[in-house]
């Protein structure tokens, strides 16, 4: 079926190994060449090198139905080396995904197109994850495989039984996050995770020998993986390797495919020159000739396109059979699965939250907000079987493990609590993968300071619009003796700076429950809870059903009538502000204390509410963190009682005193500001 | 020499393997137990488990002289599992480091002491790096070993010839950064790097089997390491293993020591309960009894202390021999080494900078600031042999490789350019290690968006006060088609929020040279250069020797007399602000344009200068990034022409237009603000 014989004898030799697959792959190569040339920007090398593998994978193995792209039990495909995006777009167009039109391919990397430089989740069906930041694709795929296994255990493998396929390159394996993900997958024996490694010996800086000389198969074996090697341009060998990978169900599989980057380009194949630059018109023509490809740009010969379109509906029967199996399930199971996949909360959810609130008002507690989080998690996880917990090896500190999730996720039993290990980035990427898969609300803990390690995964949660929940405890110098390496200073500011992320720093047990409620309801915005190590009194004592935290900020205490000064505080410092306000009021000042658990939620309130809450009086902010950013609400950083530099190692009380985050300091500054 | 026989027969069995070493180790264990108990906070388990190894390492192998702790050719010791800090403090006290007094040990984790919860670089001699954030210790050690090899090649192994030893635990190996570091070390064959792995099968969440089940030796072998396993409580076996590790000079060495966490504690040894909590008085007594340790708290029997003190001066002769060899060197070599180690710039440095400046004024260039950086690097690296470059596999994009450093650092030849691979975090930690080692000014590149991956290493640069230089290109939506995953939005704000980091976003070729000059002179503050992909005109045209960038901000253009409005911009947006100012002036407004390459430097200026520069007129900020933080200088985020969310994939001009970062938008807002 190749339209023409490859002109290059070496290519002809490869083509002869599986001519049909070679022809299918050529369609991917041709589209990739043309689109990158048209955009005059992009990465042709990887799509050209991995095209044969993609043709085998989609042609013979992937369970999918291009006409029913939302089929929950479809196989997942994650292009971890996202710069190879044209490979994915080509396949989606060729197999007939409705939204991936030829026009979109022609508009690769243009404003308003769904064919962005790197695959963007939500732009088109069939893009299962936003990839490009290397190593995170495999991290998310691990999460998908984790989710699949548990969902199958809950609802039966007659309706949940699919693979997660990943393509990745050297970059994903050089990145630490890629290693964290692979290590976790090996540990948990995720047998339905199959990784195709584009071993092309080329990175941007030249041959991989510049920086990477590992025995990759050996390393993966040491991490408990099933490992094979094969020629990445031999369709039959690839087919056999994928078949064998599927047969091994107790271990994740790595297929190291020896490939030539830019396969087909006479002058650039095998060189880093083809990694991230268009071939150009002349080389494109030469490459097509070498590959035996004829015809105008962007045009796929009808016969070949028909072949691809047939692949696109190859899964149709399987899809309908799945629908029947689902229909045959008892109604309650069907409805529950539907609810879970649709990310709807159960009918009794509101009542559960209300009961938890009432309990707090009936029996107020002084508690660290991490402890308050544990208290909140108890009823919430009991009510929401979709919540799946975990920690990056700080369970006892994060207090993320509560009775309802007290079953360990092991290689034998997919429980509701995941020991992610000391892998904050891997945890966060995996949680994104769990979110993407559907059926679950993942939450995971670490210390706030180590949000640094996970930062780009938090960013991807926000960029993709996923409701991943980050539980970040030990949220200030209040962690005490562990010292400056463990004390977050700039972290609240740096997280607030991320678009589309809700940062919540609750002040007491009530606000912590409210924060959890917000995080759980927010299925399309990630939430990050910053929680304290140290105890705080319960400040909210008057029973009410209104989630005040959802307003972002509100007057939690008013001393006197009107305001001489407004104290704005977050988290553990709200209680301190209240103490200072009491002292100021005793000295004759009228003071409002504003608790501000979330800047993002507050800024989303109507202007009138914001003005009323902040008031016209001079304002002081109190937060045991860096002052950066507070000028959004106060006149100057001089009006912030906070940290000017890094912390120190000492008991908590001493630290607050030495760093001047005290009642006296607030009182003194308020008096100075107001002249009273 | 044990003062008493261990009461526990299993311990007695271990002690009998090397009684003298066991006694030395007991001193570490006793001090660690007492200090953690006194602080009622800390991690006794790891020091107790690794004490035998530490006794062997310091007792028989480490080249050091406690009386001359700054000896440049001392072996380096990095405690990568920094929570085991009491192990290090104990050894420093026992060997007689002057500043590590018994009082300091007694004040473990207290305000003002040098014995912080985790080892803090600069607190005491013998603390070679700040550790605690897991995995970064080994990352920095890789940098130290890299530096040692190159410095030896430059100055001779008669004066530079030392090992770098690391102790680490499972956590460091679970972290991706630990894997990046190990992979790079294996690739470069850093034979003088020797890692002692505390394989105690315990993490905070319980047995490592919860989350970690790799064949660690197999994995390290696959990464090109020399690997041994031994009993971590057998002094003789440890001695033999370290001896063998030193003998293997072509590969880094891993010694997997099977240890018992909390070794000696009858009720807690081998359990996660001893990881991060004090033993308590009773268990401490039982542990000491089991170990055969008698006497009051914090007291080391005189004979044993004398043994330790003798170890402390074991290296004295070697130190003096080294001094003699150094003295025998030709004066120019000696002086140059001295200069390099003292972090002094060469005498002709100022002239080199001036010549580069003059060239720019003589022949102004339109260039991307990354290109301007390359232009600056050419003379600077030629003048400064201590500059050692690199990139996380983005050399051609970062433009970090210039003729003077155009020699690859390989396993055979320690050149001046390091291919760090796609390992941003590993690169950054290694650069910190190079800085710590001394003799070099490391700089390394990646895309600004991937500062996320390296973030906690950047933080550690700042916390330690190291002059590491980060070259972060593609610093805005100006990178265009790669799209939102590659476009930094919140990154400038999040980096500006880090204390003690100088963020520089230069506007043109002159400011870029000035930024480099600042970064190079700043040997105790890290610098981060945010550089553009796209061209900008040279705005600074009038020859001058004054480094205006060092002021942080300055009036770069004044249109008319006085000000109706002030436009503050950074980097590529300064030229845009100038265009807008021209248009506004044509419409009759008086406008000052302030270029603000560095907030930190500006805020360090005298108040009068700051007031004068910012002026009293309404202000508008222009920066193609998130608006967070700009309220430090403008009245409201409404007055920032910047980004409100993530970017998109499209050609650059389209992006600026669609996101409203245009001359017209600035003009319109200025008119609205001024009512003119």
C-alpha cells in the first residue's frame, strides 16, 4: 500500500518489514512535516521517528472509538514528550476524531486553533493530558493507571478494564519526576501501564552521550518493570512487543524502541537539527521522496485515509458491547459510576457538611488546622468514596489518613490511601492523572515548603483545570525547630501568583472544614490548603450554615463601632490579630478583624462586598510569611506584620517573638498608623 | 575501649566486630540521644544508625584537620539526609572543631545556636552545605566533585585532590533530584564521589515497603556506578568498603549499608517511631544501657574524647605537606588559585567590562536579551577562567555556550561546559555544589518556566548566600508557539518573592551586560537573569560607565518636562513603554519611562532616589507576565499592563495583541488615568 517505493534503500528496507504499517506511519510523517513547515515552528523529528510505533499502537492495540471519544473505558494515550504534538494531532485527524479537522492541522500553533505547540487538555478529544513539561506525562499516566485499577476493583472489570499507554523520550527519563513516576509504578506493579520509549540517542544539545549514558533497560528492571527492546521502525516487532507487554499484567512495561529521529529526512535524520526546527521546503520534499510519499501538502491519499478511518472505528463494536455490559449492571451501581465519572457529588453531601459544621459549633475545639483538616476529612471521605488520599511520606504530619481511607494501595490491593513515597512531584503529577482519568477526587499531602518540589505539577493542575487537592501542612515558621529549610516564607505568595489555583489558609476548625468543602466542590480548579502545625483556638463560634471562607475574606470580629483600623490576617495569625484588636479596643480604638483565607475567592466577590470588608480605615496585614504581594490590600509592605527573610531553627514561641510577629507589634503599628 | 559491655547481646555481637569503632560510634549516639532529648525535638534514629559508618569515615578516611577547617583540599562531607544533623554536630564537637562547643550541642535547635534542626551552611565550620530538603545534598555533592576534578586539572592534583563523601537515606533516593544527580555523576564518571547509603528500610510512613521496593544497587549499576553492600554496623566491613570505593577512580561509588535505624534503642530501633521523635528519658536510659554507655548526659569519657580529638588532628601533617606543595608552586599559579578560592575578581575585570560596554555604545545592536547575554558572556568568560557554563539541554536556546567555555566536561576531560541533561533541578543543585566547593562561578541555563523544576535549589542558593547564576531564557509569552506550558506567567513574581535572590530582567544589550556584571560581582547572593527569546532594540545609546541596572530602576527616557504619568517596565516591555510614551508625548503628555530590571536592587536604594525615580504622577507598570506583586509600585493591579491568566500557542505578535500588551493599551490606560 505505499503509494510509491521509498527512494532511500535503507528506508525501503525498513518499509519492507511491515509495508502496511509503514504506509500508515508515512501519513503521520507527512502531516507532521507539512504542519511544522506551515507554522514555521515546531518539532518534526519525534513524530517522524515515532510514527511507526504510533501506527502499530493505534492501528492494532489501542481500545478507542473516534466516534465516541468520551468512552470512559477507552485506553488512555499520553504523549509525555509533548513537543511531538503533531504525532498526536495527525493520528486524531487520521482516525476521524470529529473536532480534529484538516483545517486545525493546517493551523498548527496558531491563535485560536486546537492544535497548540504542545497538546493542551481540553482543546480536543483524544488529548488526555497537557504535556510538554518533561517527565510529567508519565507521572500523570501513572495516576491514570492507579485510578483504573481502583475503579475496576470498585465497579468490576467488565466495565473498567483499560490500558494506559505512554510515549516518551530521553528527556522524560532524565527528569527526576520521570524517575519518581517509574519507581512508584514499579513498586505498585501497575501492569496495565505500557511505555514506549523513543530511544533515538538525540537530545537538543546533541547526541544523548553528552549527558545521558545509562543502561535504561537495566534501570527499569531494577525498578520492577517488564522491559523489552525492539526496532522502532519495524511494525511487526513493535506489534509483538506491545502484545507481550499486555500479556505481562503484574508489572508495568517499558518498550525501548530504537528509533531514528526525523526518520526519512535525508540530510537531517539522526541529528538534533531535526528535533525542534522545521525541515524547510526543500528538505521536506527530499524526505517525502525518500519515504515514497507523493502528492500535495496536507493531502492524504483516499485509500490510505480510508484505512486510517477504519482504524478509528475499529473499537465501535467493543464500545457497544461495553455499553451493554454497563446497562446490565444493577441500577445503583450504574448510577454511582455515572455520578463518579460526571464528577457530581452525592445527594447527601450537603447534609454531611452541615452535620460536621454543627458538630464544630456544638463543641468548639482548639486545634492545629492540620488536625482540623483530619477532623474534616473523617466525615467527608466517609461520604465520598471517590476521595483517594495519600502523602509524600509525611502521613503522620499531614494527618491525611483517616478511617474511611485507611486501606493501603498496594500491588495486591488498590486501597484508598497511596504511599507516594518521598516524591512530591511524582505525587502531584499522579494526582493530576487520577483527576484526568475520572472517578476520583485525589488529595495528597506534604509540607508547604516542599510545594517547591511539586510546583510545575501544581501549575499543570491549574492550567488543565483539574480539581486536584493539595494538603500542605507546616505552613509557616510555626513549624519551629526544623528550621529555615523547612519553613515556608515565599510560598504563599508564589502560589497565589499561579493563575486558576485556589490557595486556602484557614484560621480555625470551621474555616478548615469550609476550605475542604470548597476544594471538594471545585472540580475544575485545583485547591491548595495551607495548614498549621501548631494549635489555634476556634474563632468561629456562632452556628451558621454559611460558608464564609467561600467569600475569601470577611469580618470575623468587630470591636466597637466603625473602624479606626482594619487588621487583615490569614490562618494562624487571625487569632493573633484578634488578640491585638482586643488590646487596641481596650485602648479605645475601633477595630475590625478580617479573616482572609483565600485571596482568589475574595477577589472574585462583587466590588461592593470587597470595599465593605476592607473598609476605608488604615489597614494592617498579619501573616507569618513573606510580605510580597500584600500591597494588593494594604498601602505598603511596611503595613505587613510578617517575615522579611528566611526563618530560623527554634521553638515556635521564640520564633514569633524574634521575628516580631506578635500582638505587641500589631498594636504598636496600629497606633502609629492611626496616631492614637 | 567500650566503657561497659553492651547489655543487649545482639548489640554486643555487632560491637565485637570492631570494638574500637563501636566505642567511637557510641559517643555520636549518646550525644545525639541527649541533644534530641534536651531539645525535645529532632531525629535520633538516623544518627544512631549511621554512627558506626561516621566513626569509620572520619576515623580512618576523611582528609581533614579540625584545626584548619578551611583547608581548601579537605575532603568534603555532605549529610544529604540533613535531619540526621546531630550526627554531624557530634562529629564536629568530638573531633575538636573550635566553634562546635558542647554548649552548642546542648542548645541543639535553639534560637541563636549554630546547631539548627538541619545543618545550615555558614553556621559552623565543617558544615559544607545546607541540607534537609531531600535529594539536594547528593546533588550539591555532585557539583563539588565536578569542581574538584576541574580545579585539579587546572592547578594540579598535588594541590587539589580530595574526595566528596555523602551520607544519604531512602528519601534522597526516592526524590527525583537524587536520581538526576546520581545519573549525572555516573555519566561523568565522578570517581571521587563516594556515597554511603543508610539502607534502614524505614521511612516516616513506616517500612520502605510502603512506597519503595527498588533494587537500589541494580539501579545504581545501571547508572554506571561502582556498588557495594555491607553491614552498616560492622566497622571493619565499612572500612574495607570505603577503601575499595576510593580505589575505584573511574566511577562514583555507592556503599549500601544495611543499618538499623535507632540502633541501640531496645523498644524503638528498627521502627519509624525513632525517626523523628526524641527517645524520651526512659528509653534513652535503656538505649545507653543496651549500648554499654554510662555516665551523665552530654559527657564523653575523657579517654574516648581524647581518641576523637586525635582523629581531629589526624590530617595535620597532611595539611602541612599540602601547604608546602602549594608554596612550591610558581607564584602566579599560587596567586591565581588563591584569587579563585577567595572569590576575588581578577585585576583586569573592570577593564573587560568597560571594553564590552564601549563596544555596545559604539555599535548599538538590536538583539534578543538571550543573544545579548551571549554577547556579554564572550568577553566575561574569556576574562574569568572560574566561570563554568552549562545548560539543562537547551544550549542552543539559552545561548550559554561561548568560545571560552567551548570545551565539554566529559568523563575524560573536565572542560568548562557541562551538559547537565534535561535535569533542571539536578543542574541547579550541582551549581550550588560548585559554588560551595570554591574556585568557580557556575552559571546554567534553562527556560524561565522550568525554574519551577529547580525552585527549591534556587531557594537554597539564596538561603546559603551563594553566587550561583541562573540564566533563564524565553522569559514571557514572547516565546510564542510553544504555548502555555512553556510561557512563564507567575514566575517573575514567584522568584521575586524569594528572599536574598536578585532577579534581573534586562531591557537591552546594555542592561544585559550590566546584569551579568552584577551577577558576577555578587558572590554571596544568587542572581537569576530572565532573558527574552525575541529581539529588542538597544535603548541605552549614550556612552557611560555607570551600571544603571545596579540601581534596580532608573528613568531611561523622559518626554517633556515633569510628569503626567510614569511608565514602569521591565525587559522586553521597556521598548514598548518607550513607544507608548512617544505617542503620549505627541498627544501632549509629559511622560517618564522607568526601566526596572531588578526590584530587589531598586528597593535597596536610598528612599530619596526611589521617590524621585517613581515620581508622584500616576504610574502604569508594563510587564508581559502576571500582575501579582506590582502593587508594590503602582496603585492597583488595574494599572498593570500584563497577563491575567495563562498564555497560548501562537506567533508572538499575535499573542501580545490578543493579550492586550500593546502600545495602544498603554496609551489608552495612561489617558484614562490622567484624564488627558
